C-alpha cells in the first residue's frame, strides 16, 4: 500500500516525533534552517566565482610586454634621473648611481 502525499507527510512527522521527541523538533528545525542558509550562501559565492572566471576567460590576453626603452624611461622618471640626450646605457648608469 502506497501512501498519498498528505498521508506520507503525516507519517514522516509522527516518525520524527517518535525518534527525536517533541522537545528536539524546534532545535532540528533551527539547525535545518541554518544549514539551508549556509547552502544558499555557498551557492551564491560559487556563482560569483564562476562569473569571475568566465569574465577573465573572455577578457583579452594580457597586455603586450612593455617596450624595454619605455620601462627604462619610466624608472628614470620615477627616480628623477634626467634622460634628455642620453643613451639607454647612460640612463642605466645614472639609475645605478642614484640607487647607490
């Protein structure tokens, strides 16, 4: 004999009361609510992570490597080393002197 939907729920509730006792049911419901909340939170975090991964996969490849001369000029500028009329080797030597 198969039980119908309402009858099945009633039987399950009676079995739960017999197993855990009436005093434990509120605690079980609270624990079930917390577990459900944690599951939902984890689900949302996972979806956000998947979106980030998709966005990074769709993003263009990393920017091309910066020109070595441009890097040298940038470093000199940040250190206050003059670069006018100097070769890269001269600029490198001045940067080394500045750094000590």
